[in-house]
């Protein structure tokens, strides 16, 4: 009986919930239309065989999943994505951290000059940057080859070499993202309160010690943000240079998960298989996200206010 | 208020009446058709605009709206499929020869051959093509699905300055692949620059088809059996590998890199589509010469043509008929003259190249293009792998080529490729 007749207090709560719901409705509508609905459709398509134009979508159960999980190209794409992630962590997290450390130690004028110079590539489109780097890495008369030849060396082959083909692609993404991440990190460093630093210095934490024990822990939320951005870049951002520079070759050494998804759907017209690929990758990213949340609880210190 | 409502209703009724009227209009009535093409501002857009304007003068009843599609034939095909899924396809579009079979079998369209009864001039239209060329738009059963429009063939471009520097005679370009190998090695040894590049792609095997078929091999034979590991194919790929690995006269690089190298004067010869002619003439800072693509000694050449064919995708009869009329114009002597002048493609209409009223002057003025024209008698359809897994099958061959040029043993690589192809094409 009690449960059927809502108490006044509960009624008030329901009312609040309704108001809250109304407030989130605009955002929720967008999410439902443009994120959840396509997501559901992708999951639906992952159990079908469809070429994008045919009227019929043939239901094939788990066949797509079986095909992907037993194909070499899936593991190759996954492995490559991981390799991209690791190199990008080096080039667009560690390197910007070092640079921003350096920038805090030079004068204001120099700092701004470096900041502008390093940030400039961010505004160049990724497609144009990729075309530019085709020329830079061209083993016949390209920029790097010419420099090597000038010193009497034999130019290296990049884009068609099994061992080095990833280099130009990582370089394009790193070149374009380094400045952006550096500005993010610099902002984080700038937000570390002066009094904390001064107090630490009085206690004897100077130079690297100050960085190790004060600044790095305090900017760890920024580092985590940059880290998550980098991981998603290794899947998404890398797509454009792959498409422009190598087309995934030679022998698939430069492909990654997003490029494979694109290729299955839009070059080979296997929309079902491509959807399956997306669903599996989504699963992997959800797992990574869980890991990230765990990690941020453990090692990232959020300042209590 | 009431008046406004009445006007609104009136407007609605007249609009719906108009719509109903349009549906039953005879094919000659005023009709608007959409034409999708891949000709960007630097790749023949002017030719499209001129064609449309001239057609407008001839047939004021048919309004043609031309729409450029980003991303070449692949991009056009993607957008086309999206438009079809939304139930709103253009009346007609260019389809690259590499997607020809896919379009014939997978995309809903109106075969050109359907007009054979309706149009008394149909046979004159088909006979207006250079003999054999109209067959490029036919399927195995002989149904005329589409007609060829843009035509390109591989051409041997060469740097006459590098030829001289290497002690070769620029007036005697190599005629066979064996001669080409010697010339390439001589350029490599005497000048230090690379000798030759063959056009490659990350999505198709267009030039390899010419190399292999001229040697008597087939990727897929007449019976539909995979011929990739047969001796003629192995021999052709082994030849390619020797250029790269033994002679080191062929750089193992991407096609964009080869092109940059050639234009920078650091690659002696480059076998590439005739469609690059206009661009090469504009950009080369050396003495650029052209010759017909080499053949194998004592064997019949088979040259795979590239370019596109025109398909009708319009949904109602009036649109289909109007598109058919526009296609007839585009492939006529006049339509082809406009097209060839502004693109550098080869004409598909018979006799237009020798006709003083049309293209004779152009071909006399541009001796370089004659090399391309001379190969038309050897032309065969560009035959990508058929079926829903065809595009994926192309990728298998691309990866086999990459492995071979990287030094992998030829025959085992092609045997492995054959096994992978069997799984995809069964």
C-alpha cells in the first residue's frame, strides 16, 4: 500500500528528476540521434551481410565475428594501432613535457616565440601535411634523401619499406599534434599555484625534484587528458596520413583499425563486416576506458577545493 | 486569414498537379537530369561545362545539372551508393572501368541496350564507336549496359635528356620489355639515376594486367579459373622483380614518389596512363618524349584501357530517356572533340581523330598524344576481379606485388596469393 501511494517527499523527487530530464533533453536528443542510434544500427549490421545498396540485408549470425577474429589482417591492424599509440606517447606526450619544462626556464619573449613556432603546424590540415611529407620522405630527391646524399650517404626508403613505413605516418601526426599538446601541458603547469611551488622550494625541492614531486603530480589530470587523446589519435587521426601516404601498404604494415573499418565498408563494400570490426574495436576501447578510470583513481591527484 | 489559406491550398494543388503531369510527360518534354562526374577544375571540369552548354543549345528541353564528385571513381561510387540507399540517384554518372562489373551486377541501372527498340538510330550510335570499343560496356552475355566515354592507355614516357646522358638514342625508345630492361640498366649504371618506374596503385592492378596479359597470362581465364600462379604470370612478375632487385634500376617506392622523381628528372622512363599527359607536358622541365608501351618479344600486345563508361541510373522513364540523349551527344564526334581537347583523353568515336572538322589538327599539333592513339587497336577491357569480393581480391594481388618487389620468391608468393583468391572468389 505504501509503495503505491507516493509520499509527498518522493513526489518532489520525481518532479526534480523530471526537471533534470527536461534540462538534459536537448543534449540527449542529439546523442540519441547521432550517437546511440547509429551505434545500435552498427551492432545490428554486424550480424548481417550487406553491400550498402542491396535492398536485402542477409542475417548471418556470428559469421562476421568468426571471420574477423580468425583473420590475420585484424590482428595486424590491432598490433599496428598499438605501435602507433606507443610512438605517439613518446612524441606527443613525453616530448611536449620535456619541451614545456624547457620553456618554463627561458624568458617570456622566447617562450612565446617557441610556443608560436611549435603550435603553427596544428593549423595545417592533416591532408596537406601528409602530401608535404610524401615529398620530404621521398627516397628519390626528397628532402631527407637530399640531405643524406649531401653527406655522401645512400638514401633510405621509407614508405615502401616493411620496417620503416610507419615512420612518415607517425611523423606527420606527431608534427601536427606536438604543439597542441604542449600548449595544453603548459597551461596545466601555469595553473600550479605559486605558493605551493614556493613552499616546496623552501623545503628543498628545487629543479628536477620540484618537477618530480610537485609539478608532475599536480598536472597529472592534464597528462591523463593528453594521454587519452593520444590513444584515440592512434586509431582515428592516423587515418589521413595512411590514406594519403601508403594506402595501408606495403603488405599491410601501415594499416590500423580505423583504416581497416573504412576499407571494408567503402572500398570493398562489406558493410556488415566493417560494422563487426567497429563493434569489436568499440569493445576494446570500452575495456581501455575502464582501465583509464581505474588508473585515474589510483595515480592521478585531483586538487581538493 | 481564410484567403491566405485558400492561396496555400491552391498552390499545393497546382504543385501536385504539376508533379503528376511531369510523371506522365512524354520523354521529349522539359526534364532536368543530374550528371555526376569526377572532373575537378584541374582535371577536365571545363570540358564538362562546355559539353553541357553545347548540349543545352541543341536540346533546350533537357536541362543537365552536372555535379563534381570528390575522390575520383571510388569517391563517386561511394556517394552513388549512398544516394541510391536514400532513393535519390542521379540520372547518369561516370563509372571507372575498374568498377564496371560491380556496377553492372550490383547497382540498379537501365542498360543502354534497352533503347535499341525505342531509338531507330541506336545501331548508328553504337557503330559510331571505334570498332570493338563499345564492347567495353557489355557483360559476358552481350548486354550493352553502358558505353565507354573516357579512354586512357598506358604510355611509355621518357626523359630524352637522361637518355642522351646514358648514351642511349632518344629516337629509339625500347620496343620490348627486354630492351626496356637493358635501357633502364644503362641509365642506372651511367648516370646513377633510376631507369624505369611502372605505375602502381593501392587499390587496383591496372598496369600489371597489361604486363601480364601481353605475356599470354591471365589473372582470371575465360573459364573463370584463377591463373595467377601460371608460368606466364610468374615470368612477368619475375621480370619486374629483376628490375628492382637484380638491376636496381627500378625504385621500389609508391606511385606518388615515382611521379615526383620522374618530374624532377631523376627517373629515366615511366610507364603510366595517357591521362597524365597534359600534366606531364606542363610540369616536366626536361625534354619529355613518349612511345607506345613495350610488348614481349614475339607476342601479341594486350593493353588494358582505363577511364570511364557512362551509366544511366535515373528512376523514371523521362529521366532515363533524357540521359540517353545526353550520352549520345557526349560520345558523338562533336561531344568527343570537346572532351578530348580539354582533358587529353583518347577519343572513343570512330574517325574523329583524322577528321579535319574535329580532332585532326589537335593530333597533328601534339605528336606526344599519337603514341597513345597508336595503341588503341590492342586495347582490351580492364578486367578487375568480379563479384562482391572483387575489390578485396585486388588487394591480395597488390600485396603479392609488394612482397615480390621486396624480394620474396615469385612463384611461392603467387601460389599463396592464388589460395587466398580462391577463398575470396568461390
